[in-house]
C-alpha cells in the first residue's frame, strides 16, 4: 500500500513530503528522496496511475502485445491497482479504449479484468476486484472459474510479492513457490494459446521455474523492463502459447 498512499499525492504534495523527511530515519529519508527523483513516480502522478509499476506492464505490453481488446485478464497481487488500470485500458473492459483516431471506439470488444490481492484494492471502473483473497487458495481458483466469461482467461498477470524478510534467498524461494502455484492456476483457467506474465526475484531456483513454464508454454522469455529498478533482483517471465490441456477443480 505504500506506493498507493504516496503516489496519490500530487507533485505539490511531494514538497510536503520533503519537509516531512526531517522526522524520518535515514533509511526512510533515502527511500523518500529516491521516490521524489524517480521519473516513473513523477510520470505515474501525471498519468494518474496508482503506482509506478504501471510502466513495467506498459513497456512489456507495448513490446509483446499480450493485452488486446476483448481479452479476459486475471491480475494476481493487484493492489493498489496500477496493473489493473493498464489492463482495463488495453482490454477495453470499461469501454473506454481508443482506436487509432484517439476517441473511444464503441466497436471494440469489451474485455474483463479480475484483480486479486490479500489486501484491499480501491475500486476501479472496468475491473472486478477480489480483495482479501489469496491467489494460491483453491477457493480463489473456484471463484475465478465462476467470474471469468466461459471460465477462461487469455492472460494471467502476476506482480505478486511476499513481504520481504530481508533474507534474499528465503524471499527468492518464497516468490518462486508463489509463481509455481500460478502454473496450477493456469491449468484451470488459462485458455490454450494464452499468456502468463509473472514477477520473480532472481536466484538459484529461477531455472526450475523456467523449466516448469517451458513444459507447458511454447515460449518463455526473461524480461527486465527499464522501469524495474536496476539494483533490484526483480525479473519477469513472459510465457506465451499455453499448450497444456486444461484441468478442472
Ligand atoms: N501490480 C500491482 C500494481 O501495479 O498496483 C503491485 C503489486 S505489489 C508489488 C505486490 C502485491 O502482491 C501486494 O499487494 C501483496 O499483497 C500481493 N500478494 C502477495 N502475496 C499474495 C497472495 N498469496 N495472494 C494475493 N496477493 C498477494
């Protein structure tokens, strides 16, 4: 929630933040200074995104075109909702997507966006949120099957991350396990030919995840978008051309 509460503020309130840094610990002050200088934070204010992470998905989708009008998308770890904002625009789930002439096009098909998080997610036109839901929970999978049109998603997105403990290997392993659970979820809801984009923190188990993805997807790419901080272990796997037969609950 940190990025939502910070980024809802305008640039004007960034100045207030600077004043407040005086009462913060040195680590908090460094974090705030970094936020204030970050061009993606500024751009997210200007473009009304809830979080700078929107630019990671925009960059990936501009290059690989995984989100198309009419698609059904499941956004795992959706809070505060910036990826869902991007998905709503790109799949036209609010009916506001523009065509080449830059006006909303009533002929574009309407998609579906379902966002899931352990936390609360402020409402968003065009998205159906499942707050207080665990993506790894079978009850959440069952709910998705009910909510998705024809019980099928074209794309599963995951920017999920556990609370970092500070122990790099442990955090890496925890996130890899969460990503592996997405392969089970894909088996239930992802339609053949569909895509899975998932964040992981790089480490020794990354190859294991990559191998498991390669077993059920026709292509698996490793991505490090420009908007992902250079000094972080954050990476994304973009797996496309899903080919496994679907499994039911
Ligand atoms: N993509 C989001 C956006 O653009 O607004 C930011 C996601 S944030 C980096 C990671 C989120 O994953 C957190 O909100 C956290 O609560 C969520 N998360 C972690 N484990 C989860 C789980 N098992 N089920 C659902 N959400 C989870």
